[in-house]
């Protein structure tokens, strides 16, 4: 039996952008591990990476498409009247920026339960930072405000059989999961800083191939919490 932090939260509209989407900002149905880690690091004020394990599940009402203002430019691109909508002057140089509209996909009414297992030295700080955040937290885009409904410390124990109550990310290499007829996502989690100062996803733990399993799934030999309002499965990554 082990103690973890259970975060129950809600977002009305949010975009958890797929890295490969550009013309239309497509979204994952739930935030990937790296997005949740970024939110937790921001809440705690961490300035460098702190390892922790996560389990992410949720249920939503589908997606909608919304228009947004899109700006684009080429490095060093000179301003051309009739071609660029915006002109930026810097000294004697004039640079052009394109302004237009594009589509963003938004997840609607997303109810989530996120389990967090930080390192022992960080456990209390993460718990207090989520329970009493110094400012409103966002998950996804900067404007996607996160409504934290409650934060609890729960125990998890290994059960012979667990039934899902929400859709859930489960790594495909989880013991006993086998082959599933389900959507597979390759989700990002951990990065490292190169000598040149760039962020790069780690070879081990940087990208995690996961099933997106529906709420009617039943799995054996899985962790489950003891939350008083209803027990939830836990698959820590």
C-alpha cells in the first residue's frame, strides 16, 4: 500500500494540442503527461525538472471547433505591402507578419482525476501547492483555466480486478493488458536540456505509447485508490 495525491478537477473547454497538428490545432481527449507535469511544476514554482509519476483519467462531452486569430512570420522576412497584414519596424528594417484565422479543436466539459506520486521530499510541497495554489492554474493553453474541485491524499493497493469509471491512459506495456482494440497515442512526458540549451525528449521516458481505454474497461492486477467518494483505478507512469 502506498500514498499518492489525488487531484479531482474540471475544465469547461480546453485544447491539449497534438504536436503534429498545425493548420487545425487538434487535441488529445485528455492532457498528456508532459502537460500535467508542466502544470504541477508551475504550481510548485519548480525551476528545474522534478521527477514524479502520474495516472490520468477523465470523461468529457466530445469536441467542438472554434476560430482563433493566427499570426505567422518567417525569420527575417521583409514587409511587403499587400502581402503582410502587420508591419514591425526595428531600426531601419521593416518585417512582415501574416494575420488570419484558423481552427482549434476544444474538449468540452472535461472531468478528470489525476493521481500524482512525487519524490518523497516533494510530496508535501506538491500537495499543498495544488490544494492552495498561489494563482489560477491552467492546463493546455494559457487561457485554459483549471477548476480544482478537491485534492486528497489516498492509499492505493493492488487489486485482482478493477473496473474503469472514466476513460484512461494506460501504457501498452502494462502487465496483463495484452492487445486491445483501442486508440493508441504516443504521449510525451520527460525532457532533458541539451548542451545547446534546447529541450529534448528523453530516450527513456520521453515518449510513452499508451492505449486510450474507455470507461467500461475491466483489467486485472491493477492498482486502485481508497477514495471515499468512489474508488478509481491507478496506472502510474
